[in-house]
C-alpha cells in the first residue's frame, strides 16, 4: 500500500531518460491551412478587451462628477424622447456636433461608429412608413441618433467603475451595483483566459486542423469551467471579508458649490426644452 | 497564551478524493507557523477549512474555543465575527480582488463591518501608506502587476484587523523584489506579535527564528 502511494509521485527511474525522437530534428514542412478563422476570432476578442482595459482611470477629479454626468444624460435622453417638435432635437444636435468637432479623430470615430449603426437600423425600420408618405417618422432616427450619442459621450468621458459608483449615489441597491462591477471583472478575466487559450491553439496549429470549430468549442467549454471556478472562489473571497449577502456601499454626500452649477445646467436644459416645445 | 485554532482528527474529502487525513493541530496566539508539503498534499484545502469555506468530513474544528459548524456560519452575525478574525490571503489574487478600484477593495471589509465612512477612509489610507501603494489608489485591481496585486490583497485582508493571518503560497509568481518584500512583511508582522500561518512548498526560504514548521505529506497526513 505504502509503495503504491509513493509511486504516484516518483516516476520510475528508467522513464527519466529523454525519448530518442526528442533528441533529433523533425525537418517538418507544414502544408497550407487557413488560419483565418482563429486569427479573426483572436483579433476580435483581443480588440474588444483592450477597449475595455484602456478605460480612463477614475474620473472623479474632473469638475463634473460621474453622478452628475449620469443624471444629466438621463434627463437629456428623457427630454429628447419627450419632444414632439423638431426644434429641441435640432438644438441638441447642434450642441453635440460642436462638441464632436472639438474631439480628436479617434474619439470621433469610436463615438460615431455605434451611433450611426443604431441610426441606420432605426432608419431601416421607419423607411417603409416614410415612403408611404408619413413625413414626421424621420424624427425617430434623429432621436435614436441623439440618445445613443449622449450615451456614447457618457461612456467616453467616464470610467465604468465611476458610473457604477454614481448609481450608488442614486440609491440603486448595492447588490445590483456589485453585480455590474463583478460582470466587468469577469468579462476581462474570462476574456484573458479565452485569449490565452486561443493563442495556445494558434501556436500549436502548426499543421492542418480541419476541426477548428471543434477546437473553438473546447475553448468555450474551458472558459465556462473557468467561469464556474472563478465565481466559487470569488464568492469565497467575499465571505472571508465579512460579506453575508447584504452589500454596503459608501453613500456620503457633502453639498459643494459645484452642485449649484450642476443644477443650473440641468435647469437650462429643461428650460430650453420647454421653450423649444413652445410650452413657455 | 490562548489557543486560537484547534483541529482534532480532522479529515476532508472532495467527493471521493482524500485531501486531508486525520489532522490534529493547535495554533496559539502569536505563533508563526510554516505549513509545508509537496503540491497536492492539501495545504490549500486546509486553509479553506480553517476559513469555514468547507467543513470537516470527520473530526472537529475549534476557533477561539468555539466549534465551527455549518450551522454556526449560517447565522449572519457569527459568520461576520468569525471571518473578521481571520485574514486569508489567497494564492491567486485575481480571484480575491473583486472591487472596481484598489481603494474600494481595501474598504470592502470595513464597509461590511459597517464602520462610518471617515473611519473607513482613515483605515484605508493608512494601509495604502503602510504598504507604499498610495499611487494605486484609483487603479483597477485586476490590471495591476503580480506584486502589486499581492500587496493589495494583503491590504484588503489587513483592513479587517484580523487575529490571525493566513497566506497561501505567498511567494508564487512574484519576482525577487516582491518576494523579499513579502518575506519582510511576514517577519515584521510576526515580530509585532501577530499570529501567522504561511503555506509554502519552499520551506528553505522562510528562515525566521521563531517559526514552527508543520509538514503535510503525500498521504495528506501531518508528519510528526
Ligand atoms: N475542487 C476540488 N475538487 C476535487 N479535488 C480537489 C479540489 N481541490 C483540490 N483537490 C484535490 O485535493 C488534494 C489537495 O489539494 P490542495 O489542497 O489544492 O493541495 P496543495 O494546496 O497542497 O497543493 C489534491 O489531490 C487535489 O487534486
Ligand atoms: Mg495550494
């Protein structure tokens, strides 16, 4: 019995020598194979990951706090969707375009890409109505354009962590915020795992692999298992730090003079809206 | 000196895989214990058990005189009290760090203990200063380097002000400088009278005078 257990850990002596084929060269000539599939997946994955990773560090030091930007965006989206006349969206459009013109080209493209996709989609939806003579249906794509653009501005100017913290300020339950934070962490951790596995697959795909989709399947499965493992361990880590199910976030606010400026900006927005809609 | 941890003939199985077999161990306050043994001998499992994350398949575990059972930890208050007393530094910091910023990471424990925000800030800032990581305050933990992550996870655990600190393979994956730092941290902390339990398969690294070595063997038993 004792002997058997010992053997589990010590390889038998004669196996310690390198096999002969390992000491010689293989002279291997690879045949052509299309790596496009792996490359494309790899590129897409790592591209998205670097986008997430290169998020600006916490933007709390800037004059406008994340909570303000969040509230401002919500109010603005609300006003845009409530407007019946063309006037208010046009004013917002003018302001946005001016702002956009001040940004550098990389920022502009990263904002305009998703926004124009959303607008194109909504345009397709209303096109039949427009062709059959409903003139004012074009408001919808414009509104979609503006609302997605304001969301894109928010995402551009504020770190994700600052945004979730801002939600805490708006009395969104702490557990919900934690789920959001953890989700981002997992996306990055699992994304890294997946990227590593893909690279490993790429490095070992030196011959012809006809079952690339199967390899992809195994990678997804592996990532899934990892996700399970991570979640159990992270839960343990939380338990060890006195987490018992009720999450306490910091919610402390001091009245600062800049809050009056925030108020003024939001009020101005509302007044402009009321004026443009001819309520005033 | 008071007894902090007492294990009496504890065994643990993962389904059918034996991970710990008939372990009896006592840890007194102020001791520095080095837990060694080859890979897979059950060090990490022992840590999980000591932290109440798994429970003995047979045998009993007492912490500060109280038996740790699933029933006891079901109760929120006793669970919080128990976990506050043990600082567990994971082998893999990626799994231990789950907050959006380093500051929040360190403040997490004190927040769960429902300190007021001023006290939390004081604790967090003094830890950032003590570990020389003030510059990481607003960074995202999972983007840090290995050594930085280790420091942050140590800080996060110290914020609980635990009675005993348990570190699982604290030197794994660290470069020379970070290893030296961790070693010195252990020496300083133990010299300050804190109880520590360090698991490592590199026993020759930890040469502190006052340490006691406890060894697990391949059969998941203690070597006497
Ligand atoms: N989640 C698990 N499920 C099944 N077996 C496990 C699990 N975790 C560890 N083991 C097994 O338990 C034994 C002890 O593992 P572990 O405590 O991680 O050892 P160490 O930390 O000393 O390297 C090993 O044989 C390992 O394969
Ligand atoms: Mg281990």
